[in-house]
């Protein structure tokens, strides 16, 4: 926790830590406290007074079919984004790892999408699948498939999943590739000498050795899908059609800012807070202990 | 990247036909991943007429200069040049602000004993857990209360309230040999002297790696600028693009919008590619 050798005095360290504590207090603890406080009230229709309702907002939310649907939507969305970004990344990393020359060049080329903001990724994919001008939707039309994510909920979900997973492929590739390169080649050679073929080696040696990286990426990608994909949803579907792509974070935004339902939005923030807390604790406790070579 | 004791290459790596298959798979992968960016670039160099009669061309046209000039100087609501400047100020503000406050607080936590230290430590630790997306409404009210809507302070301050950087520097300080602080103390150097002359120079690589990560984080922010910049002149480029789409059934000005997307990607891409080593290091460090 601290050094054997420390400096004397208490005023200086308090001054040093003050900026961070102040910023956290004003922009973090106070708003988080406000969210918890507001979640216990309902404002009257004119916004003039607040009525205390206890856990009423939570009870209402949990019995609200729209909110439950949004939970399910978020689960499906996160799972698909995680899957669609990790599987191709692992595949490419395994292929790149076996190349002696050129792997570095491919890595440089694959990093690009990581730098692209989720909202920009949303614009790019929206452009490709736009119902009037999109290239991909046009070619799909030539093949006889009528693409319309504006009306079709599953197509809308597919599009936001792909747009969200796209940039994450770079991220996951970097971690998988680094982990693969860190496996001593002699271990793989030994298995090869014993006659294990590529797939056998992959399943019995490489994949178990990658498990810490895999589990780490699993949690990080789920957190990403939960919270950082707002830009993708907002640019492509705005939560539609018929709320089929309204994930929880989007609902906090649309209920709080568009619908001005502050009590409900605050209660949703508190629920999300619990979800993030649980994921963080899960990451720190469970994964770091359980997954070993 | 290879281990010193490894046998000579050739046994598990691909050779002959397999090698070519591997290269082809990688090239296909790169092409697929790259395609959306390429298409956006092509669309930013053709006319609106080329786009609204699908399929659009897949090779760049001759309108590069016109489209980018229109985007940069007039845009749709506000010139993209203004948005680029706002994004730059926000991204650098977040990166520098976060690095400064966390360098100092990590120094206090590691090198001092003072009353309430553990409480402060845990308070900072808690901020790891809550992304800004979760507390948007109350944070918005705080900023509005301070009269900081449509200001750089309002864009930057709420996003530097997170502990990742503090933990990174704390981790790093713990690896600095005790003898250095001991020697500084024996020589009668003040703590701040030790910080400036020894600790800060030693942290340079970590600072640079963190800067790359934080710059991209700040540049790519969407929801927060969307909420607090109601004045188009304060829009950042990443959130401003959505505002360029017309409401209703009008045709979007695709060449200009996509030229803006390309402009929005260039700074973070330059940072990532030119500082690739630092970027990967920062990525791995900040997630550990």
C-alpha cells in the first residue's frame, strides 16, 4: 500500500490529493447521491414539487414491461456484441501468430477501427445499410432480400450489433495477439513433436493458456456493450423500431432527457449502478482468482 | 517477440501452401475490417448525385477538394473546423487534466502518511465503477447549476473524475526503488523537489502511454457533449455529425457528412498509428 520510506507532513499530501477528491466529490459522488435521492421521488406534472414514493419507482420499473424488455434487449445485445467481436478477433490472432513475417503489418492495419468513435462507426454502417442509398442494402436488394432496419426490429438489432462489434475486433485482436505471442514456442513445439495436430494443440494447449485473456476480454466487452455503445444506437436507430434496440443506457437517456421522467430515470441509473458495481467486483474477485493456467 | 530458447522456426509456423492461405485470410480480414472506412472515403470524394442513385461507385471521384472545403468552412449547422477545434480542446483537456490530478494524488497516497488516507483511497477507488453514462441526469444538473453548459469546463471536468490513471501511477510509483526517496530525504530535498526532479522524469513513458489512451477516450466522447452543448458553436465533431442529418424525409448531404466522418477519424488514427507501441502499452497497463 505504501512505501517503507515516506515523507513527513500532512498538509502537503492533503493539498496534493485535494484536486482529485474535489473533482470526484462534485462530479461523481454528489451526482451519484442525487441519483439515489431522486429515485425515491416522483415530481408532480408541473415540476414544482417532489413527492416521496419510497421504492415506488423501482417497483414500477420492475413491473413495467417496457423496462423488462429493455433488460432482455440489453442482454441479447451485449452477448451478441461480445461474441461477434471476440470470435473473429481470436481467429485472426491465431492466424497472424503463425506468420513469421508480416504479422506486425497486419496488426497495424487492424488497429484502425479502434480509433473510430462508436458514433462515427454508427454513421459508417448506417451509410452502408441505408435503405435509400446504402451499397450493401442495394446489393442485398439485387439478391432479392429487402433490407429495412427502419421497420424490421431484428435487422435493426443486427446492424447495431455489427457496428458496435466492428471497432472492438481491433481491441480484442491486440490482446489475443499479445497473449499468443507470450506463449513460449517451445511448449507448442513439444506438443507438435508428440504428434498433436494444429486443432488438437489449439484446444488442449493454446485455448487454456489464453483463458485469463479471454475472461478479461469477456467482462471488458460486456461493460463496453452496456455503456459505451450509446453513440451507435443513437446514430443508427434511436432505440427503434418499437424500442427493439433500446438498451438500458439509452432508456436512461430517453426517459430522463427526452421524456423528462426524472424519478424513473434516476431509479434506472441506480439499477445500472448496481449492475456496473457487480461486474466490477466480479472482475476483481472472481476472474482474477479462478482463471489460472 | 520470440523466446531466446526457442528452436529454430519452421515446425509450427505455416509453410508452403498453408503460409499463403494464412496470408490470404489475413488480407481478407483486413479488407473486410477496412471496408466501411474505405467506403466513407470514397463517398466523401464524389457528388451527391453519385450517391443517391445506387449503387455508388467503389473508387474515389474528383470532388475531394470541394466536399472537404464545404465541410470545413461551412458544414451543415456550423463549420467542421470549429467542431474540430472544440474536440481538440476537449480531448487534450481531459488527457492533461486527468494526468495532472492523478500524478499528484498517487504521489500523496504512495509517499505520505496522513490522517484519512485510507478513506480518500477508497473514495477514489469507488469512482472506477461508474461511467458518466450512468449518472447523466444529476451530473447535467450540477453543470447547469454552475452555469457551465456550453463551456469547455463543462465538457472536460466531469470526465476527469475517474480513478484509472491514479491507480496506474500508484502501481508505477510502487516499483520505484525506495533508495531514491531515502537519498532525497538524506540530502534534505523537499518532497516536491523529489517529485519534480526524480519521480516525474521517471514517469515520462507512462504519462505518454496514458496520454494516447485518454486522448482517444476524450475525442470519442458522444453522450456527454450531446447533452451539454446546446449551442452548435460548442459541438464536438463526433457528436456534431448526428446533428448534420436532416430531420424528416429530406436527403442527407452524404458527401459532406462522410467527409466530416473522415475528418473526425483522422486525429485519433494518427495518434494510434504513430504511437503504436505507446498505445498498446497504455492499453494493456490501463486495463490491468
